């Protein structure tokens, strides 16, 4: 009993030590005068490029979002409900569809974060505030990477769902598929 109490106290002390220990923010690399001058010199070209990227990303997002939603709502949900209604075990398909919907929600959130970061970068005066502009462009770049990762995860889940549908078809309908050939 005493050893449990000592062990519990020790674990509590260790936890308090890690939680209460100070953390220090790491400062990003400081910009040199040369780097600042380069940002100022390329300011207009950078803004034009960012505006083009931002303008092209909006319709791409709208199209992807609509496509992803249609796949979820019109294909996955309907197939899963139909299989369940017909008393088939579609738990794997339902689980993958649920993961897909969770990732779709994440995709929308990370795109909004990216869009806001890009808007902040475009609103920053790169001639007067080159360091701030550079930081905001870097934040937008990182947010765009998060969007890409979410798109990759959605693609992975779609491939997984497709494979599960094929496995389901082979398991439950292989004799019907063979008869049609």
C-alpha cells in the first residue's frame, strides 16, 4: 500500500514538474538587411504572384469541396444506408465514410485558415513592413501545406473506400459477377 502511494506521489511530482516547467518560444530566423532589401525589391512581383495564386485557389477549393461533398453524400452515404437496409455488414465502409467526413470537415477548416493567412499576407505592405510580409507569406505557405495534406488524406480514404467496396462485392456478389461474364 505504501509503495503504491509513493509511486503515485512520484508520478504526480514528475507530472507537475513537466507541466509547470517553463517553455520558451523559439524565435524564427532574423532577417538580414540583404534579405529585407530583396523582399522590398521584389514586392510588386510577389504581390502579383500571390494575388494570382489566391484567385486561382478559390474556384479550385469550391470545386473540390463540392466534389468531396457529392462523393460523401450521394455515393458513400447512399451505398452504406442501402447495404445496411438490406442487412449486410457494412461496418468497414461506414467507418471509412465517417473518417472521410471528419477529414472533409478538417479540409474546410484548414482551407479557411489558409485563405485567411493569404489574405493577411496580401494586405501587408511589403515595402514598409518587409519582415512582417515575409512572416505572413511563410504562414500562408505552411497553411497551404496543411490543405495539401488534407487533400492527400481525403484521396487516401477514397482509395481505401474503393478497395473496401471491391472486397465487399467479391465477398457477397462474386457468383453474380461471374454469371454476368
